C-alpha cells in the first residue's frame, strides 16, 4: 500500500470514530451582541388573523439576564407574541431583534432556536420511553440530525453537562427513571432541562405551574429564579400567586398591546389593569 492509500485509510478511520462530532452536526454559532442594548427588542409589532388584530403595535424590551413575567387576560396576545419571537408567526409590521445583530423577522424557526432562543410550551413534551438522562442527551444534540446514528457514546464534556443540568433541575436522583413515570412537575422540570442543554440565551416559558402541586410550584419558582441572570427568562403565567413569588418586573398585555409595566404592586394598583381584570378574568384579579 502506497503512502497516499495509507493516508486515505487513516482519514476514513478518523471519520468513522464513534465519538466523532462533525462540524455540520453542530448548531450554528452566532454570538448575541447585547453591549449596546437589550437582548430582545420588539417595536411597533402588529399582526392580524382574518381581520382580528391579535398584536397591536406592541413594544417590548427584555434586558440580558432579566426575569420578566407577562400577564394578561385570555386573548391578550401572549401566545402570539411568543410565536412571533420564535418565528412561528410573521407579523404584518414592526421590528423584532435578538441583540443588536439578529433581525428575527428574517429567520426561520430552526435558525432562531440555534441562535439561543428556547421555548417551553404549557404541556410538557418529553420522550416518555427514554430515561431522564437520555432525554437530556438527546436534547443536547440540537441540530445534529444524525446524532444517534454516528455517535455511539457520550464524551466527558457531554456527560458533565448532563450532570450539571440534572443538578440544576433537581432530578439527579431520577436520572435513570423513565420520563413517562415522572410526576407532572418533574416532567416540566425535565423539559426545562432539555432546553438548558442547548444553552439558550433567552428562555420563553408558557404557564409552567399549570397542574402542579404547591410543593412543585415552589420548586419551579426557585428554579426559574436561579436561571435568571444566566439566561433571560420570560414567563407567561395566569397564576398570580406564582407571579408574586418570582416577579421582578411585570408586563400586562391587553388587546395585543402593553397596558402597564412595572413591579407587581405597581401594575396591580393601576386602574386600567383593575378594570381589565374585573371584566372577567378572575384569576388575574387576584393580583
């Protein structure tokens, strides 16, 4: 065998290594520049569906590392707002920027996720036939579509990341339990952990404590509070007791626009907010 052939064989062996990670398998790296402004900036955003204006000239700014609670009655535009941020819905007008470099209105959903925006829906979505650790391993793959095919084992850095996230979400003792047998609250924490595996800069969390027990709600409050600072966290929630537990700054949406913004005590004493909630949203009126 000549030198050229030996070199080619060595290259093929290198490519076939089970722990090999190829560049095309990695999520796109695109740093978020927040040196000159917020991590999320929405200005004059509007969108209509069949003549109904779901978002109406919405202005919203989220700072890097901030924990923000978004509240509002049903139909206020909270879900549509998150759909716009994550690329699921395109607004009719306005601007949406992630840091100072990334115009989210020019990007599709996978690209936005790879930039570092993670979204947790109200109903937890985990792989119930896999154990907790395997769910986190699979989530770490991100855009690595052939992860399970090409990688036979997890490297040390990957295992360390799983251990770190398990500790953060409080599921270290459950790492080998099937996700399908976890409690509702534990599934919620696991899904948050799956998002954390991808190291998001902005985490959107939709009604995280719906259906939880009181102890689970308390642990969720502690988790989201700890995450703030490491990530920017936006929490959409109806349970005002939970909002009071975690709120640092609250934005009230009504008819697709910001009605009020400030501390929970400030917005709760705003006559406009009181009027909106007294109009039929009993949960919110408890603020």
